[in-house]
């Protein structure tokens, strides 16, 4: 199957390097609308939908393949190989930050840098590690999602978005959650919230910008600090923002931090 159809790939902009935007759980590529346009005058921009999300080809969904994040990482590696021109920087939101790190392991040297937006290598508290949730919290969340996915989405999406004073963003995320096929969303939620990718990140020396909201229910500041300490070539930027989607609710702060980080790979900017 052609990648363009499987992952609903969109290519826009031009520049000496490629930004590949990879969305988080319950989202699709349209969630990058507030951010990606800032970069199309200096970068080749690639947007895509994870299989099972957005306008991806649902016939490509395989429960066995996508029972782990590695299935999505293989897809991303294929997209990078086919659509990447020049150095490739992966911009991954939430779980896609880890998908990007796993793809880095699959295609060593093909990813020049990562921008991780609200990343978390593990959502569950474990010893000294603070993930933000207990195992019981996660099982309760997944049980609620299993029993009433649409109700869970309507309740949780605005909470995940945060963004006080911007109710339209909570509505946009709710609609995105509700468009996702429930059985696929349920499996992806389990894969996402039960994953532990901490060991996968050990020794990852690819330059990485970590964009963490100052107030995020899903990925607290402690997670960003953990990643910054673990990744030797990382930069941690705390974005003044309430919620898990600063690329939507605080796009200017995100783009400013990205501009500084991406300067070595950027094409000429014309004001």
C-alpha cells in the first residue's frame, strides 16, 4: 500500500531540511494547524496521520502490528525514508515523541533532531520516577474508556486540553477523539498509557528539544526534567501553558523555542 494513502501524507513548504510532524493519541494531523505554518517558508513540512487516526486508511490497521509503539515507529521510519529531504527533524506530540525515539533506533543517522512536545516515556510512577499516575489510576482510566469511549472523550478531552479561556480548543480535541474509531482508540490508549520507554532512550544522543507545559495533567514538569537529565543532547523549555497541547494553546511560545533550536537546519527566512 502506498504510504501517501496509508498515512494520508501531506507535504508542504520548502527548505534544506524536513520537519515531520507526528500527532498524539486521539488526534490527527489537523491538530498541527496552529504551529506548522510558521515553518513552511524555511522547511519542507511533512504531516501524516497515524494508522487508525484521521483520514488514514483504516484497512491498513492490524491489531497485532499496532499492539506496541514499535508498529507506529516502523511506519514513521518508512515515511522519513520516502519523504525526508536533507536533515530530518521529527516533531512528536505526546506518545509520538516516543514513537520518534523508537524510529531513531530503527534508522540510525536518518533523524537529525527531535522536538518532543509534552513527551512522557512512562506515565506510571515507579520508585523515584514520577510519571504522574499510579498503576491503579491508569487501569481505572482504561476501564472507563472501555465501557464508554464517547462519554470518556467528551469528559476528558477538555481536561487534557486545558487552555482556560479557549473553549474552542477543548471542543476541537473532543471532536477529534470522537471521530476516532472506538476499538482502535481503546487499543491505542492501552499501548500508550502502559508503555515504558525509559530504557529505549538510554544512550540516545540525537539533539532534542523538550517542550513541556508548566501545568500538564498528562505529562508533569517532573517528566520533562527526567528526560532532560537522561538525554545528553537535550534542551528543556518550559512553556507557560495549562494543558497537554501547547502546540495548540500556546503556539507562539512553541514556535519561538523551536526557532532557536532549529536554527542550524533552517533555510532563509523572509519577513
